[in-house]
C-alpha cells in the first residue's frame, strides 16, 4: 500500500517543482529538508524510502534519541532549532550541520568542539527577518558583525549561508518581504566579505512556494509531509 507520507511527498515535490519553474530556476537549485520533529523514526524511514536524504530536527534530546534508534541508510541530519551552549557537544555527535547559529557565544562553543573533533562544521546564520519577538535569530543589522567575528574567531566553522523562519501570517506580500530581506542581507554580506554564502534556508509547509520564488535554496518542510503535529 502506498503511504500517506509517500502521497504527501509527491504533492510537495510537484508544487516545489512548479514554484521552481515559475521562478525560472532549476530543480537542483532547491533542496528539500524533511523536518521530522515530533514524528517517529518509522516516519523518517518511510520518507527516506521515498527518496528524502536530508532531515531537520530542532531539539537536541529528540535528535539523539532518534539517532540511537536509527538503523536506516546514512542520511544528512541538520540541526535547525535554538541551541544552548551546554548542548553543543551532544549536537555535534548527532548532526552534521547547525542551521540556527544566532550568537557569537554559540559560534565560539561550536568552533571549539568542532576543532577538538578535527571537523569543519557547516553552519547557517539564522536571521530574524520578521521582527517577531517569539522568533530566534540575529537582528538583520547584527548579521554582518556576527559574520565578521565568526570569520575571525571561529576557524572550525564554515558559514554557508543564512536561515530564517517567515512571519506567522497568510499575507503573501508580508511573507515574501521577509524572504526578500534575507536574500538582500545575503547579497550584501557576500559582497562585503567576499564569501559565496550560497544557501538560503527559507520556506516551511505554509510558505515554501513563496520562499522558492524569493530565492530559497533549501526548504524545511514538516507537516505538509508527515501530517498535522499532535
Ligand atoms: C518545525 C519547523 C519547520 C517545519 O515546519 P512545518 O510548518 O511543519 O513545515 C521548519 N523550520 C523550523 C526551524 C522548524 O522548527
């Protein structure tokens, strides 16, 4: 029997492909990260059977529990949640990227542990593009000084781009303004620091088509694939 996850993924991939085409981009320009927080390991396995290769988790405890249960093929586990300094060691045991870097103290802690492990850790800087208080991420105006300090002080980190969570509204113009802001910040940092910063991680179940039209290279989709969270 074909699973709900299979059907949902198919629908998401079709809409994603439409959005990619509509914006004159190529399929390989936008990666799908399946966000599996709150869903069981069996669901992750089913998604992987359907071709998913990147998983996003937002809590360290949940990530480590799932990793210890995981017996499926080797996939990419990205950490996308707010991270406290005291969990850095654990997160680097189980995730291969941190997409939610939002402070210099966290960057220093990550770099220290990554250096010990003789690894170079790919990270994304999370920017709060909506100004909503509940959102994590650095303020847009703090992104440049944070990046500058990370480049100076955190040799084990490789900043590959930026991440944001769109505002909580159905208003297309408002959501797209936030995504366009992230792209603009990327372009200006890229110019100022001579870095490629190729990744723009933006777009979730409710807004990924808009995000793709604004230049997203990585959409993070949970409920549209796995169903409503309970
Ligand atoms: C939960 C979460 C997502 C996915 O949200 P959905 O609306 O379920 O697609 C994406 N990014 C982050 C940072 C999340 O915490």
